[in-house]
């Protein structure tokens, strides 16, 4: 396991969560910024965590960013904890390009 990649992923997660929470600090314009941030955050989540779990997480982060008053939830960090602590995957596993094929 490459610890450097693992903690780079954590720093990216914290950065994206911080950006997502910034909109709460802007009183009137903040909710409208969430509409722009939500698709970008979902795209970044699916890029950081490829596969089925990444797709599910990207849908969740999109919904979380679009809904009002849910910006406080650190969804990127929660996904990082889920991926690296509870599932014990390595950063190298996320960087491998795996192609699923079905033989008929």
C-alpha cells in the first residue's frame, strides 16, 4: 500500500469538503453556488473512487450538495474513511484500471 497516495486522497477529500462547506458562509448566494458545485463534486467523487461504490458515492454527494443545510456533512471524508479504514483498500487498488467482462 502506498501511504503517500492514501494521504493525498485524504487531503483532496478534506479540500473538497471544505469547498462544499464554504457556501454556508455566504448568506444569500451560497445556496445558488451549491447548484454549480454539486455536479462538479459528484464528478470528482466518481474520479477519486472508480467502480460501483464510487458511482453510489457520487450520487449521494450530488444529493447532499443540492439539498439545503446539508453542506455540513463531510461526504468526501466519510467515503475516504469507508474506503481506507473499513474496507482496507489501498491507493494502488483505486489506480488500477479494471475492466469487467462477461463471457457469453
